[in-house]
């Protein structure tokens, strides 16, 4: 897998997204910026019923430490309760986009 990641870092365009074998988890190439070299990140973006990502840009994770911190936040009981309350208040919106990812990174 490391060679595939290195190849994606070398050959992908800036901001290019590559699907993985885990639905909703993508690999993202971040461009170089202010002296920082181009790098890879994980993008978490839920998949809708159509099989396409539900958001234009999901949650971008740049390191294992950052993932741990995000995981703590997302599993906080008050956040779960807030999300449930929002579901009760927001109107239902039907969204359907039909795109498919042909090249999938196995993780």
C-alpha cells in the first residue's frame, strides 16, 4: 500500500480525490503551500443512496493524532444528542447525484 500512496502523491493533481474500498473514505492530495510540501490526507465524506459522496468536501484528516481527536469529538454524547435534535428540526431534503469512482484504493 505504501508504494500506491507514494505513487498517488507523485502523480495526482492537487486536490485530486481517490476512492478507497471503505465507502465514504477517500484519499486526498493536498497541494504544497507556504513552504510545506504536497502531502496526502484522508477525507471522510458519507456516501448517499446513489453511491456518491454527499458533500462537496468532507472532513479532512491530516494525521493519526488528528483522527484520534476528531474521533473523540464525534463520539461525544452531547454531539449525538445535538445531531438528533437537528434531525427533528430540519426539513427533509432529497438529494440524488449519480457518480461512480472507477479507481479504488484498497486500504
